[in-house]
């Protein structure tokens, strides 16, 4: 029933999630031109020296974020539906947990490229507040979400160039020998991002984007990663 309601609601929200808040000034918060505190262009690309992949990045306030989902292959990552074509679009989904703990800090410390790290929740929180705050969900998703790939053709301004893509999630562990044990869900509907912050000793505080909201989620399954510059 929840999924039926979601599908119906998508059509309603499709036409009302495209306008940023009247008080938001992208030229001040996330300008496309100029240089950031690192002396880099506000938007550009960099290369992950581990595998040669190139990623876009964007500057929001004094933070520099990857503008694409991480796509670095590890023993604890998997493509949605085990289809490499999905990795090319959405990046990989990662399981960063340990056997009896929601985070394996060896994975946390090594998953991002050199000079970048898995964000703390506080870093996501700062970015969300710069874009208008958690109470302005409709404006935030338009400013930060990609203008394609979302179900029902939802449109966004993506003024900050963060380009959230709805890569879905999986339930299971990518280290398991058989990917058939995984349950993949919600591609083109949701995007879930890892942080290195715990909600409680058993659950990670993640950040999710959907068709009409951005939210804090308790989560410990397979999610996307956006690295932030050290």
C-alpha cells in the first residue's frame, strides 16, 4: 500500500519540486565560477589514482563534494541488480559494516580517494543547511538533485551541481559469495548515502533523498557514497 501511495504521489509532486526558495542565492552559496578555499575551480573534475576513474566535484559553501557517486570497486561493493551498466550511471553500492558492528573503520578510512573522506553526518548537515535547511525539503531536493533519472520524469534545478542520482539500495552484504542473496530496491526512487556517524551503537545515521524530501535515516545496508574533500 505504501508503494502504491508513493507512485500516485509522484505524479502530484512532479510539477512542484523544481523551484528553489526565493531567498536562496546559488551565486553566493554554490557559485559555478570562481575558486574555492583550496584554490581549485569551484566545479571541475579529479582523477582517482587507484583506478583512473574521473569524477566531477562541486563546491558548496567552503565544502568540496564529489558531484557523482563513488564507483570504486571493492570486495564490499556491488552494482545494483549486479548490472555493471547501473554502476556506470549510479556508482556502486557499499556495505561498510563489520561482522558485529555497523561500521568497519578500515573500510571507512580507505573507501574514498586520497585527499577525500567519507563524510560525517555533521558535514552533510552543514551542506543541507547551506542549501536552505531540513525544513525546506522541496527547495533542497531541487537544488541538489539531478535533473534526470528520477521516476515519473521529476525535474530539478540542480543549481549547486551536487546531482543526486536515485541509485536505490540493497539488503545484504556485498562480501557474500552469492549476490542472489541481495535484495535490491528503490532505484529511480531513492538515494541513500553513507556517513561515518552512528545513530546508536547498532545503526548508522544516513542521509536519503527521494521524490519530495531529504531525510535522516537509520541504516546499515548497501548504500551509495559521496566523498568530501579533506
